[in-house]
C-alpha cells in the first residue's frame, strides 16, 4: 500500500494527515468489470437527480463515491440494486449492467438482483429479533430451511463480518443489545448471508465511533478479496484508506473518476482538487 498526503477534510471524522491508498486499480482486462453504468439519467418525478452518469466498477475492488451532500451519490448507489424502484415517480434512463446483463430489463427479478447486490445502510438497522435470526432471515426468504445449513451460514457470515468471536455465545440475544459498531457489523453479516457478489455501503461509518470505524475499514479491506464493494463516504481520509478507485460526484454528475492514488495526489479537474482539499463541500 502506498502512503500519500491527504488534506485534513472538514467532513472527516478523524484527525489524520496521511492515509494509506491501495494499488492502482484502473479497470484493466485482467481485473474485469463487474458492473457497468452508461449514460444514466435519474429522475424523482420532474427533478433530475443524475445526469449522464457513466462508470465502470471493477470486480473485487473498492470503489469510493465522494462529493458534497445532495450531489447524487446515494441515489446512484440505490440505482445499482434498483432500490429506487420503491419510490413513486422515480424513473431511470440509460444502462446499468451486472456481468453484462441490464438490471433494469423487465425480465430481471428485483429480489434476485438484491440477493446478488446487497446493501448496508448509513445507520445500523438490525431487525427486532435475535442475532442469529437476523442472519438467517435472508437465507430463509430465499428458501433455505435446513437447520444445520442455517447454523453454518450464521457462523460463516459472522466470521466474515469479524463479529463471531464477540457474539458466538449470545446468538439468541436481541440484536438491539449490541453496541452501534457491533450492530453495523451484524448488518454487514446479514448482507453477506445470502452470498452476494456486490456489496453497496452507504456511509457505513458515519454513525460510529473511531474504534468501530477502524474495525469496519479493516473489514472492507478483507471483503474486497471476495466481493465488489462500492462505498459512499464524506470522509476523504477513509476514501483514501479503503478504496482503489474513486468517483467524484457534483450536482448529479460524475466530474472525475480514476484510481484513488492519482485522484488524491494529481486530480485532473479543479473541482475535484477543491473538494478533496476541503475548499467546498
């Protein structure tokens, strides 16, 4: 990993002047594109939230979406598993493909898509049930009923979310008894329980303390070995630490995208430079 100087962001939650950035992860033939977004416009009724957005998302990498509040990052993220379909009046123009298949085609089953493209939200949202039942909820919905298999899924998912050792003796306790950081890792484990291919994370650390944030960032580093991860973050240091590629959004458009090391040291666009250096946002 490469050390680069990162300005202290006004929106960052940690006082860090240097951060680690992963290796150059420009989308190359040997990496492959897991999701491809081409010329997407998105509307909430008459309001245009995204304009002509195109982005290749490489497989088994972390892609960070940065930009000021209200610039379309979360809207874009929700487009990737059609969560915006639940909003009356929402509509999309353009193409979003997963392994070459357009996810917005009528033949695509939304529940099957969301099994492949999981999501972790800004604030922990465990279900009002036990720790174990939170994990098995998704697999049961998708038809798994074998108790032995479900127990294996619970252990595997919690291990993957770096939570197993902390909760293995209290799986029947309410998820609400966990700390905020533990709840967020439980939500990550719940998303992993159905074995997705892509994991969407919408500011997963914004409501967490620095120690919990560090644990989640370590987890993201491990998850990229198996999953394609797209994370929305307002924390420039976090984007630099966890991602290989970055896309800068502004007023519903992507202003610049590329490997994180280059964008944080030699951005090609003045707006990108100003945002990274905390001159606005």
